[in-house]
């Protein structure tokens, strides 16, 4: 794909989400929305848990990967892509790459979750461990893409990824059309951008709340200050939330779409992971439990409402689930 242009940073529109749903329908089934009286009683509101942990890659990002790779395959034919990831994004590109016959390389941090690395390799991706964290791995992957003329897939600055992951909220609102609140985890921000776009288009009255780790709060700082922010390090076991940098495209969208933004601790994430296993019998990784962690903290404020909780992923090892390891 030598010489192909990089994607323009034009925010996706609602119609892009509808087009994405058509593209992914042949490959991905809708995920269930979990509801139970016990869960509602425990939280004090009507909770609707969107189980993206049941995707074939174990996380919501596969929706964006399939949508993007479908578009690239149609536009360019032969695909030679490179990306960076802590795991879930990389799995989504690897999975979609296998569907569309692409050559995929994924750069990961040196301490990336071994289970996620193995999954990417099993799907046919070449995994390269570079950098102390996601952002260093991303910077190296971008340098290689520029030098070798390969197509770099950014985790967040990519409209087709955002449109693709927005289909999850579209499915949720088809099940729960009278939703009052939607709570979505934020790492780079693609999930909250897609979910917020769909929610606000269908019903501007839905309150959209983003959740980030207090140990990786670059996007939160950016949202509060109105300018792009970076942090010197991340301090969270939740790989899906662990980014030091806020990115241009999601920053612009989140500034318009979010009604509130909550920071949660690692202790709250572990509590939410255990709560979800007990109450829903669903496995969540750190990022996947973030919306529930925020809901547990905000239960009095949310009392009596219909609340959508995006369980964005379940790729977590047994030791990490019980706090025995410092990555998730």
C-alpha cells in the first residue's frame, strides 16, 4: 500500500454508524444486554449491561476493526497495515485482517498481557514488543509506517473505527429505547465517541458519562481544560485505559458529546470486576469494568433510572482478575 494517503480526521456521522452496521453484520452477531432483578436491587437503578466481552475477540473494538478493514479492502485491495495496541485493538485488527486477507503487524508494550499477545498471534498478526507503554509502542509503529509506506491504523484517530464501535450503542438502544444514562469507559476514546454519537443522535436527552482511570487521566484532563493534554506515565493495571496522550479526533468529539466524566481507582475497578462476576456471571477486564465502577460510585445519583453499562471487554487473566498481577 505504498503511497496511500493517511485518513482525514473528519468526525464520523450517524449515517456512518448505520453503514458500519451493514458492513459488520455478515461477520459479527449482536451481543446480549444483561438485565436482572438482583442486579437492579444491588445498584438501586435499572442496569442494562452490554456484554461486549462476548465478541469473538473478547472486546468491543472488533466492531471497528471489521468496519475499517472492510473499507480498506474495498478501496485498496492488498492490505499491509501496522498498528499499536495494549491488546484489544490489536486483536480487532488481527481478526479483521484475517477476514480480509491483510498482512498485520501489531506493536505492543514490553509488558503487554501475554494472553492478548498470544491471541493476536493466533489470529495471524506479527506482534512486536516495543516500548514501556502503549504510547511508546504507537510512536515506533508510526515511524515504521512512514518509513516503509505501510498503512498505520491509529487506535483513536480513525473515523471508521469510531463508527464501527458505535454499533454497540445502536444495538443497546434498540433493546432499551428509553435509556436515561449511558456510561462508557475511555482509553483513547473511540468507544465513548461512537457511543456518544449514537446516543445523542437518537435521543439528545440521554446523559453520556465517560470513565477513565485516575492513573491514566490524559483525556479527562483534556476534557476539563479544553486543550490536548499528556501525562508522563500511567499507573493502572487496566491496559485498555492506559494511555498517556489525548488524541485530536476523539478530543473534539468528546468535548461535545460527554455530559460528565468520572475518574476511578484501580481498587474500584477490581471491586467492579468482582461485582460483575457475582451479579451477572460475566468476566470483565479492568477497562470493561470501568462503567460499573463509576455506577457503583454514583448509585445514589442514578437511583431509579435506566442506565446502560458498557462492559467493553473481558480479556483478563485469572491472576489479574484477583489483583495478583499489575496488568489487565
